[in-house]
């Protein structure tokens, strides 16, 4: 590894460097693993220098501690702590002291495939950017461990039938939503140390206002200009604010909402593709098909058949 560069790696790269152990689960872009023996084997050259991982990682520390740097901030995970790594975040493992860990590492595409509602998750991203380390109380910890136990049980009795895959997806989706609820409860706490009139807080306020308007109008409006006008901003200024606050453009947020809604309708509704295109305010089925394929690599028909 070139120590002068910040390396990026995927979940598949992680699996190349670390063989699965008995009890580990890799399923369709998600790795569930526990390291609760005397030898935790994740501190290798892959993590010894700053790296980016193109996946969402939920790391729970049940015993001991692990010290790492996340986006230039030093974090120490102690007992019953949760660290959340968002895709693109830079982190580095500094040391471990008798660490026993449970982890769920999910590719973004996996999150979308199991139909986790991104509208519910999007407003949590800013909270994680400020503080990716959370301390769980006993009740929260036990609830999370029950989810890991449920996933483990489903793994051992997994059958090649029409139900096992959906049961397993539901168990993993439940874990993600439980973590989201914990993050949301932390988000409700006031941050008195921050100046409410600071530029950063104003940016976050505009982002929240943008998301509120987006959740109301995304099925009918895909233009950045529309959302800018709703906030009394110019399109350029809105785009600048959203990128500074989230690292993503306003257009990317809009497209994610539209595509997720289209996928849900294609999978769960009996609407025709033409009806779906009209419900999302596309001028015709052809335009909708091109838009959908541009963002997913599949036509609406191919996506519907693949589910």
C-alpha cells in the first residue's frame, strides 16, 4: 500500500483481505460479523493508514476499546459504543485494547435493494457527520444484540426457498432501522455549544428546509430551480449550500428520492410502467425509461422482472 495516498476500498476488497470465519454472514452486499474471541483480526495494514471505505459500517464494541481517527477527529470506542462510518469518510485504526466487536457493513446498493427508506435516513446524515460515535444505554445495547442474534439464527436455518431471503433481508433491515432510531433520539438533544447563528448552522437549517420541501414535492418536481424558488434562493446558491453541507448536490438528492419511489412502485404496486411514469410527472413512458436506466443501469421492465 502506498502510505502517501488515501486508499479507497470496497466491501469486496475487505473480503479479499479477510477470510470469512464460521458464523460470519455475507449476503448480497452486506457483511455481518462478530469478533468476540481473544484475537480480533481486523487491525491489519489495510486499516493502519487513512482509508476510505465505500460502504456504510456499523461497528459495536462489546468489550475493551478501539481507538481510531474519523475525518481527522480521534474517537475511542469503549464498551457499548457504536461507531458509524458513512461512505467516503476517512478513517484510520490506531490501536485496540482487548476489543470485542460486532459489525454490519453494507454497500449503498444493498441498502437500496432491501428497500430501506432513504427519506427517513437522509436527515440523520448531518448528525453523523458531526459525531459518528454514540454511547448506547443498556436497553439500546440489548435491543441491538437481539437483532444480531436474530440474523445469526436466520443464517443457520437459511433455505433455498421463496421465504428465507426475504426473512433475512427483513432482519437486516430491522437492525438498520433500530440504529436509525437511536441516532434520531440523539439528534433530538440540543447542542448548546454551537452558535445557532453560525454559518454552519444556517447551512444545516437550509438543508433541512430543502428536505422538507423535497419530501412534499419530489413526485412532481425534479428541477433544482423549483426548490430554490420555494426557499427564496437562486438555484446556484441552493446547490452551493447543499454541496457544502452534505457533500452531495441538490440534484443528487432529488434523483435519489425519485428513483427510490420508482423502485418501490415497480416492486410493490400493480401499476403499469406508463402509470408509474405519469404518477412521477414524466411526460411519457419513454422519458421515464431513459431517466430510470441512466440512474440504475436497468430499464423499468428489467428492474421489475429482476425483483
